[in-house]
C-alpha cells in the first residue's frame, strides 16, 4: 500500500550512515554488509532503532549493495529480511510514523558503452530488487550514491516500472561539482525530473561544508524537493582505520546552514552516527520551511552538458540526416556508423549546441539503427541530441537509451501524433518539438498556427507534460511559392514568445527552396527569425553564411559579451571575396604539385600559414590539410588522378611504411601519414570517373568477446584502408557467432582478431575454431597486447601480426598483392 | 595537475635510439596533453591491513588468501600491506574514443600520455604512503599488481571489493577483469621494518635484474 510521504510539504529527516555503524559492530573490511540481514539481524535492527530514536523520519533498509550480481542465490532473502528487520525496528522503537526507504546503491559496474554492463541488464538488476523490496513492504525507493547519470537513469526507470512507490534519488559529486562520468547538478536534475522522480539531491562524496555550492545549484535548478545527506566531513586514516573529521556538533551547524538555504530533507551519509542526526534535528527542526518552487526552465541535456533554451539562440546541427545525401544513405545502408559520427563531430567543431539525429530510410531497421547511432554518438560527444524520427518505436528506443534529457523531433497537432508521442515524453522526459500543423494541414495564418500551439499545450497538460517541455516549430515554407510565408512564420515566432511565453524552433533554410543563391535569403531570414524570438535554429553549422549571420546577431543583440566570440572567430580573417580565390588561384599550379622530390612549392597555405609541398612530401610529413590541398592543386593543374596515386600517394605510403619497420619513424607519424593519404585520396576520388566502383578485397576486423579496448584494432583498420582493403569493422566485444555470420554473409577470406587480455584469448581461440569449422577457407590473423607468435600458433591462428604494418603484409600475402 | 613525463610519453609512442618527434608531431602531442590535463579526474584510495605469511607461497590479508611465489617474495619480511587503487577517471577514455573516429594519431598520443600520467599519479600516491610509514620508522616495498609474475589476475576482484573501489573512486572491473576507467591501477604495497633500496621509478627502470623483489 502506498503511504503518503509529506516530502516538500514539511521538513523531513533521513537517517545516517549504516556502513560506519555496522563496522563499529564488527563488520570486516570487504565483508558484504547485506549478509548481516541473515546472520546478525539483531545488530541491523539495533542500528535502525538508534536512528529512529534520534528522530529521523525516513530510514534506509540494509540493501545498498544488494543485487543479483553480488548475491546470485540469496537476493530474495536478503532484501526481504532487510525490509522485515526495518519494519520490526520501527515497531520496537514505537515510530510507526517513520518511512522505510528501500535503499538502492550502484551496481559497482560501469555501463556500456564505457563499461560492459548493458543498460537493459542494469534496469533488470535494479528492477528485481525493487520488486522484492516493494512486495516486502517498503514505503519508498531511495536510489543513492549514484556517480554515473546513466546508471541513475537505469535505476529510476527500474523503480518506476516495477512499483508504484515514490522514487527519491541522491547522487554523488566531487569538489569540482561533477559526477564521476561528468554529470552536473543542472544536467542530472533535468534528466531525473523528466523521468518523474519525486525528490532528488546529493549524498556521500564529501562533507556538508564542501557540499554547500552543490546544494545551491540543486536548489536553483530543481522543481522537486531537494535532499542533502553529506558525509561527516572528509575521510582520514588512522592506524589503518578510516574516520571522518567533523564532530556531531559541527555537522549539525553546517546542516543548519544547508537547511536555511532551502534543502527540504536532510540526513547523513558515511561517518555520521545517530548522534550526528540527533544534533542535526535539534538545530534544524524549527527553522522556517519553504516548499519547492517550480522552475520553468526548458533544459536539454547530455550526460554532462545542459543547454537551457532562451537567451542565446541554440544551434541545432542538421547534418545527421539522409535526406538528399547520397553518401550518407550509403553509410546508413552499410551500417558505417563512423561516417555518421564524423558528420556529428564536424558540426560540434563548427559550433553546434545540439545535434539532430535522423537516420530514417525505408530499407533499414530504424529502431535498431537510431539506437546504435545515439549510443555511439554519446560515446564521442557531450552535446545533447535531438532525436528526430516519425517512427514511435524508434523514438522510444532512442529515448530510453539516451543518457540525459533529449530533445524530441517531433509531435504535431494531429490526434494520432499526440497519442503516440506524449506518453513517451511523460515517461522518459524530453523537450518535444511541436509542429504547428494538424489534421487540416499547415495553417496559412499566424492565428491558425497559434491555435494549434494552444491545442498542443492543452493536450500535453492532460498527459502531465509542462509547457517548459514544449518548443514550437513555427514552420518555414519556401517563399518562392508563397510571398507571405516568411511574414507568417516570423509573426508566429513573435507570438510564441510574446503571447505564449514559450520557445520556438525552425528549420531555417527551407525558406529559400527553389531560389538561386539560397544563402543570401537564408542568412537574412535567419537574422529576422532570431530578432522575432527564435530560440533554436536547425541549420548546417558548417555553412559560413548562416554562422556569420548568427555571430553578428549575437553581437548586435548584446548576447556576445565584449564581442569576444565574434573577435575570436573573425580577427585576422579576410572578407570572403578575397579568400574565395584560393581555389582558383593559379599560383603554384601544377608546377608545385607535380614535382617529385623535396618541397619546391612556395605557395602560401591559407588554412595554416605554411608553404604547401608536393603531395608526396605532405603525406610523408603527415600533414592532412596540406595533402588534400596539394592533391587538389595537382588535379586542377591537369594531372591525371591515377598518376597522382601511383606516382606520389603510394610511394609516400611505401616509404613511410618502410621507415616504420626500420624503426626510424614511429606509430603516431605512421598514422598521421595515413590520415594525410586518406585526406588526399578523398580529393582524388572526386576526379576519378568510376568513383567507388573499384573492387576492394574485404577484410573483417574485430576485437573479441570480453575485450572492450579497441585502439589496436582501429590502428590496423586505418592502415588496411590506406592500402586499399575494404575493412568490415565489427567493433569490440564481438561474439564468435557474429564474426562467423559476417564472414559468411560477405564471403570474407581474411579475418583479423585482436585481444588485449589473457582472459579473452579463450574467446579468440573459440572464434578461430568456429570459423575453421563453419567456413574452412577463412584465414585468420591475430594480434594484441598479449599475443605472440607461439601463442597465436597454439590457438590455431594462421598468422600473427606484431603491428599494423605487419597486418598489411599478411593481407598482401593472402590476396597475392605482395610485390 | 599531474606532471607529464615527456620521455615516458615518447617511449610509449615507440620512439627509440635517440629519435624524436618533429615540430608538427611535438605540437600535436602538446595539444593532446593539454586536453588530457582538463579531462582527468585523478582519484585514489588506500587501506592498510596486517599481513600473514602462511607459507613460502601463501599470503593472507584483509580476508584474502593469495597463492603466489612472486608476491610472497615481494612481501618478504613484511608485516603489513597497503592495498592501493588509483585512477584518472573516464576522461582519457572519452578522449581516446572520440579521437578514434576523428584522428587516429591523436588516439595513440592520448593513450601514451595518459599511460604516463597514471604512472606519475601512482607514484604520487605511493610517495605519500612511503612518507607515512617512514614516520613510523618503517619501509615500503615496490607496488605489486595482480597479474605480475604468478600472482593471479583474479586477485583484482578481491582488491576492488576490499577497497570498495567502485563507490570510493569509480574504479570498476569488467567480467573479463579489465579495469574501467582504463587508466587505473590496483596494487599491494608491503610495509616492513627491513629496508630495501629500490629504484624510485620502479622495477622496470632498475638495473638490478636479479633482485629478489623484482616484479
């Protein structure tokens, strides 16, 4: 039965440390405290009673580390007895008014993609504990000491999905105000409120004094009640024992200060005792209480970054989208996620605040792909993402596995759309883009669009979604077919801001569709839109005209302090009319690039200021931008692409490879040269007639199951690609069956496997055995930190490669390319 | 801020025989090192326990029993041990995974530089322990990690459990015993009333290859 817990309506007190208390009673270092629920229930009960007698209102079951990983056989007993002990202690202490919190701590594992615990497995592990604990009679779920926002999300989802009890959560930060995986009070507050927690806050990690700045940030960010449970100061060590350095009185003094700041519930963590809690209660009990205030902030987050809408318009990068992009479509079909990641990171470098992610294509499984792309993107960028899909299943998968509070693109005024999208926003949290159209199409007037907006607000409210989590797309339609369209859009933007007091978004460049010199219209329209209140612009941040308009607008509207950003960007650059001539500049010409030996080119490189040498020289020296430029210059000067490849690119690579093997040139240089060659080849390909039609020998690369470090495998990939092989990269932690399936499907002869740990070599051996059995013509080459020729032979590999160049030689041997 | 031992970084990058990076590579290395300095979140945890030497190859401390000749040798004449865990946090791993998409040569540089940084960070924590016991008139042994010699890698699980490392410093283990964050170290450091003069940079740098304490 759900009891009403008056959190946020009156001040509540939590209990203090349990580990500290149990250690006093004889718990050994390394011993699992939860086992005491079975072997020393009376001691656990006496701890609860001591805290209840000290006056706390909420006390935690002794289940911090209880999960199936730690207790494969005894989980039910341990959790059930923990709640029973708590219940009995409550009766014995005559404190039936107190609430039992089912205590849930972290799993002790790091979640994928950084660690090896899959998100859904974490949800399962927490869910199990929640089911047992709520069945046994806990009054609420307290998730605590979470230092990773992703694990926190898994735990909250598990609690919500497996019981109807209130869910509280407290997180752990360090002195810099960050969680271990980068989360901040602002970023986690947005995410957790989106997930619907009933209260949140901070515990452990530091003493009350160090916690004060973090508490302030939570109180500023949070709309729900804030809980503060610090340690009894900082840990010190004496004779091998850990103790905490502040007394109950000092602790209580600080807690009084924290309570005055506005914390709604306070207690203690490591090192605190019933005495700390008693003093804390006596100093804080009668202080004035203020209920939490709702903060109407629209915040989108990643695992570490929070972007608040309003103020400076946010740039949403639009490039992760297959519409009209042949290469991008190819990449999607081939599951080439690295290509998509590169598109994302380029936009980040160009100044995007948020990345739109749209991977919808008719012939692919969108839920699988968007799930994979969102996860991979979040392992390489901290920018928040906008999940852009019309497939509700894809939307749910991406929202569920997203680490943070995403932006969702989109819902519209149609009944069907609202019914599909709003429940997801309510469950997972997110700022959702509402397109101002409905069953009657796109209203032609601003009045019509505002009416749809109001319908969206009403319906969202019925689902329990607040206005702050809605952003309206005012819709930009091409001005070439309707002269009034820009005016209507701008008027709609203005009214979203002034009448509704809400935020807006726009795909800006649609406005110029069908017109010549689109950037002229786009840049001006963008400025007008921002002036009319546009909060988020979906644009290509690599587009100079748009970013010029943006940066200028920021200066002119007082949003770029001391014009710093503007000056940093443009100081020392020339106006476009003069720098645009770089491409057409005949100076240097074929003379510079066509030479063979040392750098005889003297042309000035505009991008980095140095002279551009021959292509060969640029590659040998590992200069990627200059290599691309040298290739372009040579090709524009009329040099046949194949001549350039055979006469310069390949000889340069060969020489670098030989020097690497001789030991006169080293790994980073080898890779820089490989990158330069790749950059040059990208340019050369544009000049080749049969682009992409050449047949490449396929090679599979994978890091075997259990191994999550893949840097070595990726080095090999760079080199193999450089030498013209078509690498099928299966990634890391790859099960043997997946490798076999890929080898069969693509009819691949050469499979390269990497293992870093002795513990995973068994999986390498298993993979080789499976390949030999099911696809006997497969040749295997192995490498990695623990490998050597003897070991390789022992596990049945055909080749051992000591480094990336050696792998290239193996491939050449297998495919008879060796010279 | 953790000082970065430039010589070590170059050694990890493979530079040998007086070869060094050119200016272009050097500036890239420096750029990567600056980013690492911003990204690392060094943390450590140590705990001290009495040590029992059961026989010539069996040790017991903190409720853990370890059968290992080489660790027993390392801990000869010791009556106590420090268990040691140190990490740079997930920052380097994030930089490395990003660079693997954008620029592989940077990934290799981050890898080398963060490897040098975790060593320095361990040395710093180690030095604090040495000072602490030296005030008691005692001496430390070179730190010894699971997986060295015949000391089983599985001991990693025990060290991490006893140190409560996931909660205390965010150091976790995968099922295949890889540490995550990857730039992390766990170790045992012996405490004895008998001094052993050791190379401050550890056994790898020491010329005494027949030393009985060598790991």
